[in-house]
C-alpha cells in the first residue's frame, strides 16, 4: 500500500475510528518534535568529570554572631584561680540561648521511668568525663573561654528534659533550679555583651563591629583579672588599627562606667555557676 492508498483508506474510515487515528497521529508527532528539539543531557547523557579538577569548596554552616565577631582571634586560654577563674573571648549571638531538643513529654509511668533512667545515665557519663568534647559550647565571650565548659554541658543535658523528669531524678528541685539559673545567666550575658560592645563603638577609631569585638574582648579579659602583660604574652591578636595602648585606654574609660562593675559581676556570677555545676554532677555521679 503506497501513501496515496493509505490516505484514501484513512479518509474512508467512519467518524469514530478516524478521530481516534487523528489523536494517535497527533501524539506521535508531538513526541517526535520533543525528541528532536530537546538537549542531549535531558535524555541521560552522562557529564564527564575531570579527575584532575579541584573539588568544589563546601561552605561551613553559618553561625549567628553579634556583628562580625568571628573576626576576633585573641588566642587567650587563661585559667585563673578563685572567683575570677574565667578566661574570656568569643562571640555573642543575638538572643543566643542554646535550646536543647526536648525528648517527648513523658505520659505513662513507663515513659517517666525511661526518661529518668536516661537522664541519670547522662549525668553519670558527664561526671566521669566532664571536659569531653561533645560540641556543647556557649554563645557569649564569657562562656566560650571559661576555664571549664562544664556548666554549659550540664545545661545542654538538662535542656532536653521537661521539669517532670528533672524533678523525678532530683526531688529537691536542684536540676530544675540549675536549668533556670543558667538560662537566666546566659540571657543576661547575651544582653550585657551586646550593649557593652555597642558602647565601645563611639569610643574607638573603627566603625567595624568586628573591631569593636576585639576591644571589648580585651576589656572583658582585663575585667576577669588579667593584666595587660598577661594578655600581650598570650598571643592576643589586635586588628582594625587597634594597639595595646588604645585597648588599655578603652578599658580604663569603660571601667569607669557602669559596664565596668557589671562585667566584674558577670564574671563572679559565672564562677558561682561553675561551682554549682561541679556540685550537681558530684551529687549524681
């Protein structure tokens, strides 16, 4: 059958079959057009990879900070004795309260017992390895470079449990009290560091907040009991036009304001919390 006969045959078909045949021909034509005009990669073409090409860089996860605080690299890791046993540096995050992921609220007696057992086990583990590197870190200058990270580790554990479980493990309310105490301390510290660092801005010759953070970090180290000589010897990294003479002048000016007294009070508060954390872990070891 040549094409003329095929056309005549199709024209002679009844209306119903002729319609169906028209639909089939239209679909085939559409598919053919799509194939002809599509790019080869759309049909499973494998992209060749040059094995000698450098791997693409993967950006690290972003961490919220106050301003550009990640520029600060003072390098201090100073452990003091007594109530001022805090070494300071780091960044504060806006509203930077570390919130743990809660376990589901216990409902049945079995769930309550299971969660209490889990919490006791976590506290015993922390008592045995109090300075383990488990990723728990504070969000403020004062927390991050304290001479112990135990308080934030205890808080991170307690933050995963509801009060009913905390009180099941410590009927005297000690765990609940510490959780509230640390939450209040951290909230107040975030607020203090943000206010103080903003106050630094008009007193120094840089308009960059990361520069303010370096000056503020020096001020906080001095408020924690460090001498200028100690800070210089520790490898503190000045930048943004800062010199140690300028940093010391800023420290003296800021210390004469309410920020000076508040900074020392914040250091003493953290020292008290450190002692409370050690006692809490000892009671549940």
